[in-house]
C-alpha cells in the first residue's frame, strides 16, 4: 500500500505542475466550443468526446477508492458519493442536455482530459480509500464539513443554474450565439466555471486533504484561462456586451 507521505509527495508534484501550467494556459486559447479549430488535429463529436473525457474521473476515483485497504467510513463514502454525483451530471446528463449535435472536439483535448482525470482520480481515490477511515460519524457535525458542504452545494447550484441558462439560450435547431442573462451572468461572463471552482473549493474544505486541495487548484488553473478567453470573445462579438461584467470572479477578474 502506498504511504500517506508518498501520496502527498506525488500530490505536491501535481500541484507544482498546476502552478507551472497556469501562465502557459493564459497564453493558449483552449479549443472548446466556439474556440475549436482544425489546427488541433483529428476531432470527434462534442457530446461523445465530452462523455469519454469526463466519465473517467468517477471511474478512476471509484477504482482507487474501493481497492484501497483502508476502512470505508461513512464520511469517506459520503465524499466518494459527492464526487460521483457531480460527474454523473458532468459527464452524462450535461452533454445530453446540450444542443451541440454538429460541434466537434479535438481528440488531443479528450486524451489530455483523460490523463488529467486519471491523476485526480488516483490521488483523491487513493486518499479516500486508504486514509479516510479516521473520519468518524462525529465528523458530520463538525464546522469544517458543514461549511465545506454549504460551499459545495452553493457552487453546484451556481454551476447547474448557469449551464441551464446557456443551454436554453438556443431553441432546438437554432444556431449562433446570444448574450446570456440571469443569475450570476449579471456580474460575470462564466458563472458556470465560477460555480465549479467554488464547488471543489468546498469539497477541499470538507475533506481537508492535500489531494482534495490539489483538485480545487487544478480546477481554477483550467477554468480561469478558459473564462478569460470566453469573456474576451464576448466583448469582441457583441458591441452591446455589458462592460461591467468580469470574466469569472464577481468584481475581481
């Protein structure tokens, strides 16, 4: 069995990779949705690609969790369930709700996302499966879990509300882009991404482990540059786009 010290060393390397990667991603427009182009190589359908790239997160987490030798405490099972519920929505329900039948996603992005989800599933699944047995049932009443859970739920609500607004911008058969309104779109261009950052920050507070915090960091590393690109695109696309909106963090960025 891997030791906690070894797991934390691996996680620290992963965190360092995120810190190094962040400024690079700020210079690269990631090819999602409106930003896709053929220079990224072979592509597949957006919905299928999304399912293939996102579902490994819950699969890898579950494998490493249930094959771990530690006690599967109620709290550990609760953390596992929150992760899986998020990714059932993110990898299956969400792509099936979208109106993106004619859109493509590069296979390179799908492959890199699978690798990303493997590492996060490994470090978090290994921690929960081997070292989360010390969380007793009394932990459910702790301020740390309660505060973290409230933040997690708030983030999930913001994420799903924003996704719903975006999905409903187009009626079936419609094409083109519109300015989204409602919810936190009043303040930022990408509240769906903001919600996901908030969600995994709440998860990290709940669990309190280095792997959980590494995932919260990597979520921000991935989504903040994408949100900045989306915001820039909106400003260029629509002359009437609200200038007071920020990109991803209300009143800040």
